[in-house]
C-alpha cells in the first residue's frame, strides 16, 4: 500500500566462520540506518567512531543500544552456556556451549566505540578467535577518546571564531574574542600535551582520580543512608523511611552512571601511554588540524584588533 | 463573540502529499483534471476488508530518499514521512531554504516559527503493527530484562502522539511552539486554527500547520468494522467509490497523506517579501456536545451552524461574499445533512448556496490529514483562480438536488474571493476557516 521499506532480513552467521575484517564489515553495514553522517559512514573503517559527527558516523547516543542489538542480530556464537555468578545468581557469565544467538552482556560493549573495538570486544569475550594482525591496527578506546576530544576542541574553536566577524557590537566582539583566546590557549596546551604520551597519561590519571573520588563520595553517602534506613526501620517513622529510600534510589542511579564513567576514565588512563603506529598517525593528524586552527585564530584576532 | 485586535495572517507556503498527487503542482493538475487517487489495495483484499479501496500517496522509497537522508527516514513512521515531505515543500515554496540531504542539524533555530501538525490515528500504526506488537508479543519468552530491547531506541518517537509535529520541528529547526493536536476528522482544520491563533495574537511570526495520516490497514480497520461507514460497493471501480453528495454514496473511502501550510503574519511576510497566496481571515473550532442529535459519529446541527456563523461574523462577511465552500462532505449519509446545515448557517435557501465542492471526491477521507489537504486545495484555488470539480456526483442525492446548481462538475476558471473550509469530526467536533484572496492591501497589519 504505502512505500515499501527496503529492510534487510538479517540472517545470523556463525562468528567462528568469519574473518575479523568480515565481522567488521557486517558491523558497519548493520549500523547504517542509525548513521546520521552518511558520508563518514560510507568511508568508515575499523577506527571510525560510531558516535559523533566530526569524524564519526553520527550515530546518536540514544542509539547506542541499537548498535549492540544490530551486532547481536547478525551473529551466532558458541559462548552460550550460562554460568551463574557466585555473588549474584541473577547474573551470569557465558562459557562455551552449543552454537546459538550472540548475547552481549551488560557492560561488555562499554569500550566498543568503533567497529574495530567491537570486533575486539567479541574476541575478548571468546566469541571469536583473537587475531593479532587485525588488532595491530585497531586504535584503542583511550586514543579514540583522546583524539576525539581534540577534534571537538578544534570544532568549538572554529565555531567560536566564525562568530567574530558578525559580532553585533563591540561588546559582543570583545566577549567572543575573549572566548577565542581561551580556546586557543586550551588548543595549544592540548596539542603540546599530545606530543608526549606521558603527559597524556598524567592528565588522564588526574581525571581518573577525580572520578574515583566522586564515586567514593557517593558510595560513602549510600552507606550512610543505608545505615540510617536500618535504624529507622526499627521505629514507626514511615515518612522518614520513605525519604531515605528515595535518597537511596537516587544515589544508586548516580553510582551506576559514575561507575560507567570511571571505567571509561580508567581505560583511558591505563592505555594512553604507549601508542601503536596507527595511533601516532591519528595524533599527528589531529595536532596539525589543531595547530592550523590556532594559527588561523591568531590571524583573525589580529585582523579584528586592527579593524577595531 | 468579541475578540481583541489581532495581526493579519496570510498563507505564504504550501506542501502536500496526496493520493492524487505528491507536491502542489501534481496535486493541482489532478484537482483541475478531476483525477481520483483512489485505488484498490491488495492488502485490504488479503485481510478480507469489506472496503478494499483507499487513497495512498504514490510515493516510493526512492522518491523519499531523494529528499530525506537515509538515517532520518529510518527513524520515521509513515505519517512522519508524509509530514516531513510536505513541510519541506511548504518551507521551500515560502522561500525558506531547507535541504536535509545537505545536513540540517547545524542550521540555526528559527525562534519565531512553530508548528501545529495533527494526526488522527496514524501516528506510528505501521511501526506498531509491523514491529512493536510482534516484539511485545514475544517478550514473555525473551531474556529477563531484555523482553522489549529489540524494539530499539527509536520506538518512542515513532509512536508518541507528537511524532508528526516534532518531525517537522526537527527538519525545519523550529523554535516556537511545536505540538500535535488530534480531533479526528477535524484535526487538520483545527491545526490551522491553532496555528492561526499563535500568529494572530503574536506568539509566533509564522506557524507550519496541517495534518498527516498513514495508510496502514490497522488505521482503516476500525472504520471497516462499523456498519455502512466505509464504501464497500466500488471495489471493482475504485475511482468511483468516493461520491460526496451522490445518491449512490455508500460510505467514505479512507485516505492518507499530509498537508502543511505556512501561516505568517502579514508584517513578517511583507518584511521578507514572501509570496502571499491568500489571507486566513478567521478560524474557529467548537463542539456540539454530543447532544441534541449529536453523537460520537454524527454532528449536532446546532454546533455546526454556530461554528460556521462564528467565522462568518468574525470575518464581517455575509453569504453573498462567499464564492466557494469546501465542505467536509465525506460520501456518507451525513452529506445531505451537511448541505442543509450550510444553507442554514448562511441563512440562504439551498438554491442560493455558493459553489460547494468536496475534495474528498478525489482523495478520499484523509482523516487527520483531511482538513489540511483540503485547505491546501482551497488556497491553491484562490491563488490560481479556479474551482476544481466535485466528481462522482452526477446522480445528486435527492435531498441535495435543490443545491445541485452549486456543485461544480467541471473545472471552472473563476476568481475566488472568500472561501469557507469546514470539517466535522467524530466526537461531534467542528472546525471552520475563512480564506480570502489577498488584494495587496497592506495599509493595516491588524484586524
């Protein structure tokens, strides 16, 4: 009746029968419908981020779960036997069993920011054999984050710079110029830090420690609230108990988010030291881009000052 | 009813996705030629519907992907696609640049414009039926905690009531009020009323208004289940099935599509030298309370008459000023009552009615899209100085015979000064609009 949608019927194939590059290609195909930056998607390789539109495929964070599902739908695995975890029988790990549908357990895909890292995730979780030759060219999650942040900083600098010529009045021009100056300083520092892996590690470790202290603070608050709840349960203060329960739920939710952020920060801090050749190349490229933007900003600011 | 002074509102853009033409040019050609877009559909036959004909816009996926990026298209239900396409054409025709294929999320927000795009039933019915409910049905057998995961992260925007309006808001970057109304068959007309209020009383400089409806058989099923509501006698001759005002009308023919108009303050239109198609002089919506003869499916005549008279009085015009009536006129037993109500509302004998037509004769009943698609037909007739035929009523209903001379049976080339558009929907809700040709008089920007 209405226009027919050309949705592909996906037949799941056994991972054990596929080369890593085939798995990567299928993963990229599978996310096409979520990619708002179709040009980047069309040129995507193992190191193209799923998220972000600057260098990524433009998939929105709301569709992260769809990425995992599109991977699950496409593949069969032998890691299908469920073994309950000792400390929580409602959770389980997977061990080799009969060939069956792939399941990505919660938290396993947290670092699968690119098709290559998604393939690595499948390898790390035993769904397919490790392929060192393939992994040699996969940019780590740490450097996807580090390089991605550099591109975002560059984009912010360029957008702010674009506002300078059309500033409504001298006061607005001054404010924009101040913002540009601050961003130039940030971009220079970032580009400088990128030349030294140790400097990158240092700054990422600071970020990790900060996140960790946040998390510890929340855990302490949760422990306190939980203790108070135990006490109040012995009394008949139902209003007080309800309030504490709400606080407990809120803290648990915040903790879940913080734990995820901490895992990301930990991964970046731990792996931003040594660089493989492809990471060196990515860093070199983004430094060039950043420094070119810094130079252009300098020229624009000089011109603006001269014009004023 | 007295109203405060308000800004004059004009129509500066049109976009339409109709069963007999996608795009205003194709729609106009079909209207002028008296060409029906009603066809028989295999899906309806396979599902043993009594009525196996309907109006579906002739669109292919390739047509859509020339206008919308693949990733955007994937996130849209059928009605959302129609709304998006119509809105894009509307904006472009109003001189507003928009090209989703070049990327549009970086374009600036238009803080002075909003949208009221309604839908009756069709928001996401295709997605609900084809994907959502099958997954839901399997949920009890799924993994704990993952019962509905396969529905995907884009499900909610496809099924929420405001899906069609937020589609337009996103594509056009609208920063004014963006909302969806729903009032059954009056939806499209009511959306125009709501948008008109926003502009007239200064809440926005421009509003994209209209309605969209899908064509999934799930939308039409409820009507097919009601007795004598849908036309089941013309399955072998689909183009003859929609027969408003005919003696052999046997029920309405369901339709689908979208219509979007850009309403703008006269001041804003003049400031940016926009094309002005006509003026929307007045608008009103009311209800008959489902009393005094009104029911869920039949209007209270008093409510209808009040609605029409309100817009007439508000416009300061009399029946003699009206050139054209574009009625609700659905090809049901209600048609004779409607014609009588028009005569009563205008305080004229049926013989003295202005020209009275039904666009539904060619596109079927587009439900939530109807009022908007038909309003677009009205605006185009005013701007193009023509009156399209009301087809399939050679055998006029005996109770309408007195008004037979007012029914245009062929294309007329005619100046249309004031035109009335009205819709009357399930729930005994009514809407009426008064459009007027724009005479270029901009001495007063308010009424």
